[in-house]
């Protein structure tokens, strides 16, 4: 256990559906890390299903964190994903402050929007609460819509200009102090990719893949989980972004097309390859 890194994943839990903790835990574990969980809510399925049940755990979050604190566990990283309310975002910020150590890394995936719109059930104040949480992060992984909302900037649909992408990266870094990995960018028709501003070097790095003909639910959660695992093991953010982007592409290609594309991608077949991919960037 001495060299095994411990990550506290703060996400919701869906009984069925590939996202949040059902994605984060197996990916972090396959990368050789100890995956711990602080569930923010329990759903019967993820919210793309036509019906589902929902148990809000907001009132339990601080109690659970305080109980964990009593045992003096050391967490190498805190990795946050979907949070259902602005109040939860504020509570999670306090929980991280309660549990983190000086050497802990905080990775925030500000899951709240896509395709130019805030998720319907979230309130207008949510992006600003997420920005406040992101100010406590070392790395944030918004998509283009989320970045624009947090900054109060207009959303530019694909294809974006490089100037627009750089403005999102720069302004988010200036407001949060974090390294920024911006996902779902498109500078040219037919491609999809990510851009990284590393706060340690100031360098901006891009990675692109050919855009697949189909889109699946939960790819952002897979990407952020692989990025978290690779970065915590290697310390190389731009290379970790490349590993995560390639892993998502390969998982999409292994997923059989089905009428319900919102169910999720078949990433499980690739989990055995994750550690070798991470070890490759560590050795280079």
C-alpha cells in the first residue's frame, strides 16, 4: 500500500448507466490506484433514461466527510464530477478543504452543460459556484460550453477559432489559478479534440482525433477519469490528456452501435491496457 495512490472521487452513483462513479471507480482501480467514493446522490439510472429515481445526499455529505476525517486518511487526489445543486458545489469545496493535505491534488470536472446550454435542472447560479470550486483545483476539465458559462462569455459552436479557445484557456486559468484541460473543441470540420494550458509551464498543447460518426453518453466522465489516473501516476498533464483522448476514441470504436447511444461506451474491454499506456508516458 505504500506506493499506491488514493483518490477520493466525489460524484453521484447510478445503479445502471455508464457515468460518474460507475465509470470513475473501475478506471482508477485499473490504473492501480485506490478508488474511494463520496457519493453526492444515488440514481436508479442516469438522467438520460426516460424515468429514474433520485436520492439527494446533500445533507449527508458533511457528516460522511467528518467521519472520514476522524481516521486521518491521506488522499493523494480529490476528483469531483457531477454535482446536482449549487449548494452541493459549495459543500464539496468545504469538504476538500477539510480532508486535503498539502500535497493533495484537486481535479475538478465541472459537469453542468453541453452544446451551448446549461443542463435543465441546474439553476442559473450554478456556473459561478462551479467557478468558485474550480478556484480550489489544480486541474479543471470543462468542455467548451462549461468554460463559456463559467466565464460569462458567449458560446461559440463548432468549429471554434483558435483565438476563442485560447481565450477560454487563459481566462479560466487567470480566474482559478488551475491548469485547464478544455474538451470538445473543434477547430476544423471533422475533428474533435482537447486543449491544455499547463500552469507550471504556461504551454498550450492540443490533441485531435477524427470525429466519430456517433456520439455516446458519458464520454466526458471516461475522459476525466483516465486523465485523473494518468496525471496522478505520471505528473505529465499534456501527455495524460493525449492518453485520455485516445482511450475515449478507442472505447467508442469498440462500442457496438445500438439504438440507445445514451447508455454509455464499452470502456471495460480496454481497462487491461490502461496501466501499460500510463507506464509508457511515465518512461518517456
